[in-house]
């Protein structure tokens, strides 16, 4: 400001006024964020020389989609990085997400129906959240296959890589169908078989995310035991199970994890599940199932499955899938499924438990 008691000449006074006017014009609120240079965006720090305000820091590690994950209780949340959101820098819509056009007839600015294409990241993040992935599967991706637990065993590495290829192949076929560019594939169910911890659920979750990211469809994850307990709750509370089942029937892609798990299901619960599977089959909806139980003709070889001997208290060792879920549901699944078996792969959960915990702790520490 003008120093007190000092007489300025006219030239200095004008220079002061001009400076003041310029700083008002460039108040932070008036600078559209898409005008920021890439450099300042990446740096994410305040740059008083240029803006006099703090630009948001990148939290997505420059992800090409601009989407990142943050933990929220036992779930994770997907959000759009404030620094990399394509909407913020969109020159088409000026960051509003809406496109306008001057109507020559009404002589008014009008909003064009449908959002600007820069809104895709926001929509994708919302769809990813609607999957309701358990936190430990949020980072599942076809691009980051965990192979550490297989050591240098090339046969096992080949096996898991083949599983990934087959799952991805199913997804690509189904994606053409979901985007209405191709007719329905012969099999619209994908069933992943194998012992606990071999990567079935991880692969299934990678598929759910892939479908959302590639096609913008709706996807849902549901744990079999959790679903049974939810159904039981509606029964004891005398409320309708429709609230629970409707979104599962209608999701473009549904993953039912650990099919057949638990014991002593009531007949009516299995009937509801039977209806769900049937409805998805009849409506041609893409469905992914994972299960520890095998078809009756297959058996587990404990050694190949990574155990020294048959594990105690593991019912999947003694019972087959149709024994667990009933012949009717089983037949439907067999008829409509591409099967991918993870049998013979060791459990990465046991091998990696410590490594996983360490990574998880490090991530939690970083986030807090
Ligand atoms: Zn970012
Ligand atoms: Zn835009």
C-alpha cells in the first residue's frame, strides 16, 4: 500500500493504481482453474507469484483416468483427483460440465441436453463406488497380477497368467454385448473355481472394475454369506427382501463371491438365490461366480492345491458344488458358464499375509 507520509509523483501513483486494478482482476475466484499450467498443477503447491492461491495437489499419481482410491471404514471410495479432473481443465464447457449453445430463434443461451464428455471421470467414480467392493479388493486390476507368492515356479506363473487371459477374454466378449455392438455370447456366466486364497475373488473384482471402466455399465459385488444373512434379517424383521434382491437382479454385471459357503441354509433362502440366478440367466445378464466347491467329477489334490494333506474343517474338501447349492441352480450354472479353475495354485493369502499387512499398514499411515 501507499506508504504514509511520502509524497508520490503522478507516475508512481498511476503505477500503484494500475497494480491494484490488475490484482483485483486476477482475484483467485476469477481464475478458472483450467487456465493453470500443467506444471503448477503437478506441483500442486501454492504459487504466489502466479496466482496468490493454493492449487489442489495431485492425489492420483497422475492416473490417466484421474480417479483414485481412499479408504472409508471397511470399504474404499473412488473419487476424482481435484488436480487431474478433466472437467476442471475442460475448455469445451469451462469446467461447468454443461455445454451451452446460442439459440438463434430464441436469442438465448441454452444448455445442450447431456453432460459434457469431461464429466466421464465423475460418472465412472460413482459407478465404481456402486460396486461396493470390499476394501482389500479395491486395487484389483488385470494390470497388476500378483506373482510374488509363486516364486520362480514357471508352471504356476503360466497357470495364473492363463487364468487372467481367460477371464479377460470373457470380459472382452461380454463387453461387446453390453455395449450393444455384438450379440450375446454363448455363455454369459463366468465361474471361477478353486481353493481359498488362490486369487479368484481378486480376479473377479478386477473384472467388475474393468467392466465399469471400459463400458460405463453398472456392476455389483455381493458376498454369498452376507447375502444369506441379509435375507435372514428381512425374514426376522418381516420386511421385504425385494430391496436387497432388486439391485442384484438388475446390475449389468454381478459378482457373487464364495458361492456355497456356510452351513445349514434354509430352503427358502436357497430358493431366493435360485430365483436370482434364474432371473439373471433369463434376462441375459453377465454374472460372475466364485466358489471353493468343485463339480462332483473333480477332486482336489491336497499337494497340488498347496496343502501337505487334506485340511481339516474345510467342507469344500468333502462336498461338491451341487451338494451345496442344489441340483437345479448347479445345472443352470453349468449350462451358462465359462469355467476357469485356479486349482493347483498356492494360496497367496498365506504366503503374502505378512507382506499384505505391511503394505496395508504403510498405506494407512500414508493416508492418515
Ligand atoms: Zn491427480
Ligand atoms: Zn467439459
